[in-house]
C-alpha cells in the first residue's frame, strides 16, 4: 500500500506523518495493501480554482476528494466489516486523490481548538473516507461517517501520542459537536 504525499502548498507540513496516517486509516479499514492513495497539499488559490471547477463554488475549501472510477463504474461504498478479498475491498488499485489546503486548515484549527497538524490529519482522514464511498449528505450517512472518522483520528492520536484531534460529530438539531463533546465552531 502506498500513500504518496506531494506538498505544493508552500506551507511546512509533516508529509511523513500524513503518509503514515493514510496507511493507518487504510489498515484500520482492512483495505487491500496493494491499494494506493495520493495526497496533494495546495495553496489557497489552487484550491479555490479546484473548488470552482469541480464543485462550482467560489473560494478555497479545506479538503476535496477525487475517487478513481473502477472498470465497472464509480467505486461503491466500502464495507469495513467485509472480509479482505471480497468485492467490498478494493484490490490493487489507485483509490484516488485527496487534496488538502493547509491555509484553510490553519484557520479551522484555531476555531476547533487544536493544532493545524491535527486539522490536516482530520481532513486527510475525511478525504480518504470519501474515496472509500462514505458521504455525509443525509443525516444517517453523516452520523456513520463522522463517528468512524472520530474513531479513526482518536485512535491515531492515541497511538502516535499526538495532541487531541477534535473531530466533529453530528449533534442534535443539526448541531455539529466534536469528539471531546463540545460544539464545533
């Protein structure tokens, strides 16, 4: 399994930690070791251009995920409970690209109450989950994705002895709460 990280953002980022996190997420979800992911860090202008081109939305965003299509069409949602080697687990394949913007991540980190590195780790995990077919367009999907995301980043932080990562969790009445129980601003 390969997680390739390319930093074209101009920001200082621990690229090895992002690659290690990517491998940790894929291993935790029992994704075939031959599957590959690319992580690209870009500046705000580049992210704004991608956001406009692909989402038709102005301004930079924090993370974008570009899943690769399988030979049979778009990748179906990953099932972490399926045994390795079944159709639910991509085999030797390029899962896709995760694009992160450290500048936006730094702004969000301040609001979230954790480091920029923690925010980048959260966003990278979020992007990888999108590559595996997770989404948050519906309340049930959001709950499932954000709970899995929180579990993964909290386990990563614990194993690597990194500072806390305040992962957002769905709250009540549309409120987003973080994994430490507080409101996510």
